[in-house]
């Protein structure tokens, strides 16, 4: 948080600050470089991968 915001009386929420330590900002930056269509393609590919995993899990339960 900028010092100007702190001087204005805005203090960061400690819970949010704790979670921010675990965020890999490089992944966000790389995703923002993609076009909306490329982001949708990535999302669809991830969903297909989940379907494959679910199917495999169902088969292994039998």
C-alpha cells in the first residue's frame, strides 16, 4: 500500500495482506497478455481436462 494512502488513514486489512503473499502475480500478468478469445480457449481446455479426470475417477471406482 502506498504511503500516501497510509497517511490518509487507510490501513490495509491484515487478512487481505496475508492472502496477497500467496498470489503469484506473474500468472495474472501472463493471463492479462492474452486476448479474451485465448483466455476462453484456456478455460475450455482446463474444463476438458477436468472432464477427463472425472471420467478416470469414475472408472477407477468400479
